[in-house]
C-alpha cells in the first residue's frame, strides 16, 4: 500500500513545486495583460462585446476581415500578433509606430472605450511577449529538407522575395506598392505564414499557391512598381512549376 501511494504523492509534490515556480516566473504585468486581452470591458459599443481575443484568439488571428473605422476604410485582414515585437511599424498601412499606440487606438477609436496607462502598458507587455511557436514543418532539429532548401534558394535568388521580405522576421520596414494590389502596403512578416491563410490584406489569395502564382504568373506577368533596383523599376519574375512547389515548401517552414 505504502509503495503504491508514494509514487503519486511524490509526483504531486514535484508538480506542485514546478507549477508554482512557473507561475512565479511570469511577469505579473504580462499576466494582467493576458487577462485584459480577453476582457470585453473595453468595448463600449451597444450590442457588441468584443475583446481583443475575439479577433486575435490567444494572440493569433481569426482568419477574418473586419471593417474597423477609423483605422481602415475597407474590410481588412486580421494579422497574427505572434512575434509582433520584431515587426514595427504596425497595421497594414504602417501607421502604428508601437504596440501601445496601436492598442490605445483600437480601444479609443474602434471599441470606443477607455483604458488606464497601467492597463495599456500591461496589454502591450502581453502582446510583446507573444513568440512565434515552433514550426511543425521543420525537421525536429530546425534544419531544412533538401526540397525546402531548394525553395530557400528560389526565395533568395530567382524569386527575389527577400528584396522585400528580409531579416529574421522576413519583413520590410517600409511600405511599397504592388501594382495589382494598390495602394502602398507595409511589407508583412512571413513568419507563421503557413497558418495565416487567406493571404494579402484583402484576402485576395486563398492559398500560398495563389500567392506565388500572383507573383510569378508566367502567362500574365506580374509587375511591382518599386523604388527601382533596375532602371525600369519593375519586379518581374518567372518560375517553373518545380520552383513554385519548392518555394511553397520553404514558405511553410518560416
Ligand atoms: C473586430 C476584430 C478585432 C478586435 C476586437 C481587435 N483587433 Fe486588432 N486587428 C484587427 C484587424 C482587422 C487588424 C488590421 C487593421 C489594419 O491594419 O488596418 C488588427 C491589427 C492589430 C494590430 C497590428 C498588428 C500588426 O502586426 O500590424 C495590433 C497590435 C492589434 N490589432 C492589437 C489589438 C488589441 C490590443 C486589441 C484589443 C484592445 C485588438 N487588436 C482588438 C482586428 C481586431
Ligand atoms: C517589392 C516588395 C515585395 C517582394 C519582392 C515580394 N513581396 Fe510578398 N508582400 C509584399 C507586400 C507589400 C505584401 C502585402 C500586400 C498586401 O497584402 O496587399 C506582401 C505579401 C506577401 C504574402 C502574404 C502575407 C500575408 O500575411 O497575407 C506572402 C505569402 C508573400 N508576400 C510572399 C512573397 C514571396 C514568396 C515573394 C517572392 C516570390 C514575395 N512575397 C516578394 C511585398 C513584396
């Protein structure tokens, strides 16, 4: 009897210690921020009770478009907030300089509520703590398969994707106009992109295939006006079917 009991008791007390430690190690400001992020109290619009988490569940995204006056005048895609610490400026048109400013804007203007400075700081701290989860498409040691590696070569070579999507977050801290997708848009991060369909701010691409075809349709050439890395200021690529497949396999690992 004693032998049977000791195991669970030991496990229970170890877990108690470990769980307690985990609780203590989270910054209380982040804990408060998570609570507020899930709270509907900032929404002051009659008949509506939105929290941040309604559209950004667990800090991610709802895969929907919303009309959020005065931030956007057209319906626009909800972005994930994973890894958001690395991707200023914020909002599709880059008008949000930092997370606290964007949070204040959403609460004051979109939800027509109000928050104290302390609440805004906690909400910002929580969002800045959201990391990009481990990518399930990568080998367990984080390395790339041969095909994914070929796709990386396309991304950086033939596809010229890294002209705009560069650095660790695969983003660009500038706005640019893609001819078919007016107007100028802040270059979005591509991390976690396998899980963020549909794509583009207007959801005009349902899948990564549609995105790549948009950039590399060999029949109907896609052009992007740029600040001009060639004399014409035109981005023009063409990819074979194999290059497209490889590129997509690589995009899934970001
Ligand atoms: C009704 C859905 C909805 C709610 C509620 C909502 N958001 Fe958003 N959020 C969006 C959409 C849509 C965008 C894109 C708007 C744009 O770029 O014009 C966005 C953008 C953002 C961004 C910019 C991210 C980036 O990478 O550019 C941040 C930060 C953000 N929201 C935080 C919050 C916070 C904090 C709350 C709660 C106070 C909140 N959101 C509530 C839908 C929502
Ligand atoms: C000239 C700059 C530029 C180049 C080059 C470029 N992109 Fe983009 N990319 C953008 C911009 C700007 C957007 C946002 C457009 C929009 O939503 O209206 C975007 C959006 C995307 C998205 C959708 C992200 C999302 O969250 O909706 C993906 C995926 C993507 N690009 C992949 C690529 C790939 C793959 C290449 C290379 C074949 C590439 N990009 C080349 C600027 C660029």
